[in-house]
């Protein structure tokens, strides 16, 4: 009992001089230690930087999908590529109509609220836009909640504005800057085609898709002008082909995300029936897109870590080579330690500690370099990068594990040296 209690503190106390001895040995061979660490440094930096790039890209996409609303179902009309294709589709389908919207609202009980949408690009603007021409969205007032809009100045139009088809509008952030610059816009008038509209509000900036998001229209969500649906249908819509859809989209807000997939299938069935399977619409379920994007992110992270871990593997081989070379240099030292009473476990611990110190120092420098690289990439390339605690811990733990694994074999080999032969080694 007493012997065991004395032995345990002694074995723990031996780690302190071994750590000091390991630091001393690495410091006495600074250049060799640094070169050994390089594989770990670049490997860890690659893991951190790659994961930060992936996390940044995924964060923007997922933020945009969440902005669409995980409790929403969005129906988009598919635009025909030419007039002949449009004529062919119209033989089977009338396109999206207000009647479609009313039938869906009547038959899908989980739809809590919704709004049709009529979208068009005016051919004439006054004042003239300084950037890209804004697009007009004709929607009902409840789009403010469904589309997660926030008004920073003025107000959004209400039910009375929509019922009266009032010539009022709310400008998106980019549309306001394009039309009025730094000047105040609320209370001013803009001319869309031949109709003057009173600006009653300014919407806060929104996320826009940075790349292709399945089924979602690639459009600057800030370069929009929102107007009451009835105003667009009866006052503002341009006199283009009558073959166009009566409405070109609808937003359906569900009571719960649990039924989104089932309700989306019901919506598809209703529209396929009325459109005679013309395939001239798409149904977007943001909740499904979000789940799919999360799976893609996990796969991307796994692939990136696997690729970057090759550098760590090379770094581990470098540690093994250096440790094996160190054994040859220190064979006589090992023999002397064994002769004066050091056990094999003491020799193993000594060399494993040195390998872990190399990988620890390399991992720490690699994390710093990786963070610097991710910020440098964000600055030079304009990409969004996000360094997460998870990526740092993952890279750091892998580097320590590699050092432990690749340092064990040389340590065991050193411990197996015959003390007598080791002392005689020159």
C-alpha cells in the first residue's frame, strides 16, 4: 500500500524533468527542429484555411436559404427561352394564375398565409438608375413577414393600399442608392413606365445568392422595388405578350416545417393537374435546401480535411525520420541512461515527449499561420472566410495525434537498444 502510494507521485514527477530535457534537446538543434515542424505547420495551416473557406461559403448560402424562410414553400414560373417555346407551353398550360393560388390556399390546410407575386422590369425609369435597372415585385402586404423584410425608413404598404391599387412603392437598399444616391427617397416620386409612384419606405439590405442555389432565381435582392400586387397588375405592368403568366410566383407560409415536404408534393400535384404536366413551374422548399446544404457542408469538410491531412502525414513521416536519426546520434546517451537505472518506459517516454513537443509547437504555429492565411485570402480574393473553433481544434488534435503515432516507433526502438552495445557505440 505504502510502496504504491510512493511510486505513483514519483512516476508523475518524472514528467517534469523529461519535459525540460525535451525542450533543452530541441533548443540545442533549433534548425533541425524547425525543419521537422514545417510539415506540421503547413499541414495544420492548410486544414484551418481550407475549412475557413468552406465555412465562409456555406455560411452565406445557408444564411440566404434561411432568409427564404424554412417554413415557406416558393413556387416559381419557369421562363421560356423564346417565343416559340412559350407558344408550345401555352397549348397545354395557362401558366401560373391567381386561380392556382386560390386553389392551393383552399386545399392545403397547413398554409398559414401567402402572397402571389408579379415580377417585371420596367422599360422606362425616372429618375434614371445609375446602376443596374431595378426589378419590380408586385406582392401583397403580408410579404413583409413572409419574405423577412425590414423597413428602415418610412413604412410598407398595407391592405388598403393593395385594395385601392395605390401607386405607392418601397425601394430596396440598392435600388434606393441607384435612383437617389445619398439623398432622402421617402416622400419622393419615381416613374415606372408611364405611372408615377410615391416612395413610402426603404427596405433594409438583404442577402443575395452568391452562386447557383437549386431552383432559386439568381437576382440581387436589394435591387428591387416592392409595390402592391393590384397596383402592378392594373397600373404598372408593361404591355408585353399576353402569353405571359398572370403571376410568376407565389409564397406559401406554413404553420410548421414538419409538413413542408408533404405540402410541397400536394402543391406540385395541384399545379400539375391544372397545367397538364407542362413542367412550366418549380416548387422550392427552403427547409429541404437547408438540410441538403448542411449535408454538402459536411461532405466538403470531410474531403478538405482528408486532402489537407496528407500534409500532416508527410509531417509525421518527417518526425519519424528525425527521431530515428536522433537515436543514432544519441545511442551512447541512451546506453548510459539504461546503465545507471533508466527503464525502457523512461526511454520511450523521453522520445515520445520530444515528438509531441515538435508536433505541439508545429500545430500551434500552423494554427496561427492558418488564421493569417484565411484573413489574407478574404482580403485578396474578396471571399467570405470563417475560422471556427472546431476547425482549429480538429487541426490541432490531428497534429498531436500524428506526432504521437509517428514518434512511438522510434521511441520503442530506442528503448530496445542493448545497454552494453549502446555504451560501446561510437
